[in-house]
């Protein structure tokens, strides 16, 4: 399995909003995000998820740097805007912050996604037995069940052989109702190609935007794989829609959202929003495009 430098992992972890100001082009603050079916998983989710891993590194992210109060207030504002979908991960350190949000918001009305790293990362992350991770994650999150559980950052097409023991353990937890759906976050075209057809995968998280910024292939190549995944009933989630902050111009954001939303191959997307203003503007822009 490929190992990442710090710069590579930061680029892989950012949801794309870091450093961005509110969208200048958005006007309506009354828009509320809609809900969509996540493939054939049986889950209905908000079209936009709050990503909690902007520049996630060593269990810290831009969202956790808001502090507990700031994080919870951001999640509450998302909830009011219809964004009732939290994208968390052990690597981001966002689990305990999500737990605090669940103390003031109804857990059953929020879709919870988390991810587990399954290989050594430099000198600060060593994988543990999956049963330990699952127990720890649930305690950290303050929940008995997890809606979407992904193998984090799969970077080659051999992941089904390398991590079969994790897949089996996830399947067992799914059979017990502890986990509702399973899948991977894709960080190579080969890994994505396997996920698009593999019967074990319920949900795949893939980098997609109109320009190819911080993606695993050309937009048309990636979109073709997502089309296959969609045809196979997979729940398809988009990330890096704004290219880890590379697509910051109004026209680029507009083109990317149009490309992703209008493709019909991406059910929902995760956006690493860091302020109430970013939430308002993202929701307004997304819903304007959905209705256009």
C-alpha cells in the first residue's frame, strides 16, 4: 500500500472549502437543502454533507479547530438548513465533536459517516484490530450505530485482497445492525474501478469536479466509473468538488457544481464548510442549480 507524505495526505483530506470566503454569487439565505436516495442502500440523505476533515491531519481539522462550541453551532446551523449528514473520520479527530452535537440534535435524524484507516501512516497512526476501532468509534461518537462506514483512502486496485479481514469484520457488524452500509473512500482510479462493481461495496466516496483538480483521473474517466457504480446501485458521494480550494473563482465553483449535480451519477457531496456563511451560500448555490 502506498504511503503518503504530509502534503499528499493534507491534499487528500481537505474537503475543498478551506480558506474560502462566502460565495459572492449566492443571494438567498432561506434555501434548505433537499434529500436524495443514496443509490440502492435504502438511505435517504441530504444532498450535501458537512465535511469535518478540511486539512485533517493528526486528529485535527479546520472544523475541530473551531472548538466544541463553534463546531456544535456549525452543525446546528447545518441542521436548520437541511444539511443533516455528518462526514467524520478517526484521522480528522472529529468524533468527540460530533458526539457533542448529538447531545443537542436528534441522532436518528442525522446521517453519520465515518472512516477507518487500515494501514500504517508515518509514525503517528498505527491500525488496530477492527473490533477495537468499532468499539472506540461508537464511544467517541456517542452512538450505538453508524450509518455509513468506509475504509479510508484506498489507493490501489488490490484493496479487496489487502483488507479482506476488515471487509469481513465490517460485513459482520452490518449483519448485526451496528453498521448500515459499507464502502470505501477512493484515492486512485484503480481503487474506484473495483469499488464500482464489487458486490461488497454499498457506498463509494470519490473525488470529482469539472477540471480534474486533485482528482484520480480526467473528469470524463472518473465520471464514467461513477456512471458504472450508479448503474450497479452503489451510493455515489462526491468530494473535492472545489478541488481542495483550487477552484475558488465564482465561475469555477458554478461549473463544478453543475457538472457534478447535473451528471446524474453523483447522489450527494461532502463539502468542508467552516462557517455559517459558507453553509448558507453553499446551500443556496446548490439548490439553485438543482432547480435550474
